[in-house]
C-alpha cells in the first residue's frame, strides 16, 4: 500500500500520530477518526487527520505546548504543531468521545455527554464510511485491518460503494441538515450510491436545507464543483430534491429548450451538465461557478420561435446581461467574497462576446483582453462550445491573438491622460471622458504612436466638437 507510506510521510499524519502516541503514553485511548480513515483505506491522500480520544479537553490541553479550544462545549481542541516544530503549519482537531444531546437548530446539539467507549462516539457521526476509527501506532500495510475499529460496518459499505447514514437516517439529517449535501458530495466524489433509506430521508427533508447557513451551503457546493465530479453531484442534487432549494435558479434550467442548430445536445440543463462534466479536480472555483451559471439568464429570457420572424427560432435576448445580474444576487446570497463575485459575474456577462471576436475593431479586441484573468474567459468559452456545437475557431482565434500580444500592446501607457486635459484647461464631464476614450481608441488601433500625435488628434477632435473650458 504505497499510498499508506506516502501518507505517513506527510506532516499532517506525523502531527496526528504524535498526538495519539502522547495520549497513549498517558493512559488514554486515541484514534484517527472520520474521513482520514476512509481515505487511507481507499488509498487516497487525506488533507488532514482528526483524532478522537477518551481524554477530556482539559487533559488534552495539558499535554501539548500549543493548543486552543474551538468548541470546549463539544469537547473539541485544536493542537497546533503537535511535533513541536516552529510556527503552526499543522493544526490537528482532537475531539473527546461523546454522545450528543438534542439538536434544535439543525446544526449543533444543545448539550453533549462525554463517553468512555469509542463505539458510543461513532453513533453520533454521519455516514458509515466516515464512522471508522484507526489506531495509527505501528501502522503498516499488513496490519491496517487489524488496527481498524469498525462498529458501523463502514468497511463493508466502503467496499460496496454505498453512502449510508449511521443508524436512523431521518434522525441523522434532523440533527445536522448539512449532512444531506455531504451525502451528495461523497456519493459524487467516490462514484458511490446513496443507500435507499438514506436517499428517501434526504428527499423527505430536502426543503429543510434552508436552515443551514448560506456560507456552509456555499462551501459544500464549491467542493462539489471542484472535486472532479461536478456533473454527478448536480444530478444527485436534482434527484434528492435539494437543488430547487439551494439553487432554484439552476433548477429552472431543466426543460428550457434551445435552438437545435446551436445546441444539438438538448436543453439548458443538459448543456450545463455537459460543461460540469468537463471540470477537472482542483479546477479554480470561479471558473467552476462560471460554468454552472453562465446560462442562468436563459430561463427568464426564453422566447419561443416567432412566426413573424424571417428566421423563426428560439431566442434568449439579453440572457448574458440578465444572467450577470442573477449571478451577482446568487453569489451575494451565498456570501462569496467581492473578488470572486466580480470575477464570476464578469465570466457570465462576457461569455457571449466571443461570437464577435473576429469582427471587433482592434481597440475593442484589446479592451476585451483586459478583462481580469482573460485566460479564464477563454477556458469558459471552450467549455461552452465543446458542450454544444463544438466549433472552436473563435476560441483558437482569440487565444492566438491574446497570446501573441504582450500586455503593453493591449494595455499601453496612455499618450495623454485626464491630467493633461485638465492642464490644458478642459473641464471634466461626459465629453471630457469621450475624448479620453477616442484618444485611447486611436492608440489601440495604431493610428497614433507619440504624445505629439495625440496632441494633434486632440486638437482635431476639439475643433469638430468643442469642450467647455474651465475658468
């Protein structure tokens, strides 16, 4: 199991192992818990390692130099750099065995009761594949199954490819509504099946997902989009009934017809799923959200063929602009950062402009290239066309033009600035702004190259249309 040896070499594994060894030396029981155990059994590199122990939080904190409590009420302590290295590169979550009390907010228990036995602790966890514990001391490829504590048949479900809630699925989802989204994400990520009773419980409680904070919903959806199985994740969101509650604007895409000459693949929903199917693991989040939302404006702008039209066909007039407005509202609702919102809105707003790229004036084309992270716009366009008519000539043209032009060609230093115009006695205003744009257009078109030529052009422009002089 080469993956195990690679995992053991990571700082995260070693930090968590040190915690387990330290607690074991002091007479406590401690194990790796949750997703890291699942990943080790699957031969997947775990990003972090959680520890579960019968040591109470105060006992955990006594044994390490740097700790802080993030949930003392729930028995959770963060041990910082357990291997006593410099800084705090590794943070390990250590949770005391517990039995949760009543949940009233669909997120956290009102109170907890500490437990001594690990089998009691795992009953509060979400899914069987995440409910296994592992003793990492002396762990080898040969003894990993002997070191496993599996009280919920997690290994059996892991082998069968099943996401199954521990115990009563209705109760598990009533406790923490986010688990419904996590079930979808795990099933998509590992290409597993959601067990029948678990699926029914999600479908029955899907409407209650709105009790979860928008930030937590955002994070789960972003993981679904960027873990390499976005199409399957969104098909499951639809099947479970969750999609219409977390992203009703995306659910509205289903059944919205498109012109077959441009979209032989089918309706807007099918087209969007095809884009999602192309997203690789670890794709940038803004591109993934751009792929999901690029046609979100089509449902509200759908117009059936007009018999009076010389060329009757389905139309979505202004869908990019409408979609950009909707995208900003969606991403604000999900509490994205301003930078992410602006980028995804720009992707949606500009995705149709590639249709004119071969006919743009040089000044227009160069300004197009100035869009923030233009390669991301190119990537979205490629996803869009390869999920429909597959005509890539505009993509190749734009890509070649962008790559052959150094930045100073499409973002040159202005030959004249607003300060120059003010110094010449011109008053700022709409015409003032237009003059600056006309000067920049001429520079981008290659009509002027020097400051003197810019001044001469300014004189000509003023002669044709004078501007109010500041007094």
